[in-house]
């Protein structure tokens, strides 16, 4: 139903920036609530940022003021702009799509973000 492809991860020094992208298949992208999650080794997967079908956003306290989630429905893409990156941001970042009224969600393969001190 929905396939997600993430890009933009990589290695960056502390204080630097990265922009993650997640592009979805299908023709009903605007009906998907979207989110970015991350998982560090030995830790649970956690919500980083979410954006609703109406464009409302929410963020984990740890990234407020540094990360920005946005979506471009015409491009079927959700973005995560990450500024002032710190070593504790190092994790695999996953894109999630929650289609309207479908009853289950879809996950991307993940992209590695590594921040050196």
C-alpha cells in the first residue's frame, strides 16, 4: 500500500546540520499522518517529530528548537531538518506513515545519523 524511502543520513560533526527526506509511494500521501522516529543501540525507538494531515507538528523535548518537520504533499515527501546536532542524536532514523482509516502503519528502512564530538 505504502512504501517509504529515506535519504539524507550520514556523518556530521557536533553543531552541524543534516536534512532527512522520506518519499512515499501511492496517490494518497496527503491522507497520511507522518512521523520521524529514532533508535540508538540498546535503546527503545522513540518519537522525534510528527506532522498531522492538517500540518500540525509535535516534537520530542530533546529536539525542540533544533529540529523541524515539514511535508510537501505534491512531492509525497516529509522532511526532517536537523540543526545543532549533538552526539546524543546519533541513531538510526525511521520514517513512519499512518494512512487515514487503514488501521496499521508503514515504516521505512531507516537511515543512519552519526554525530561526532
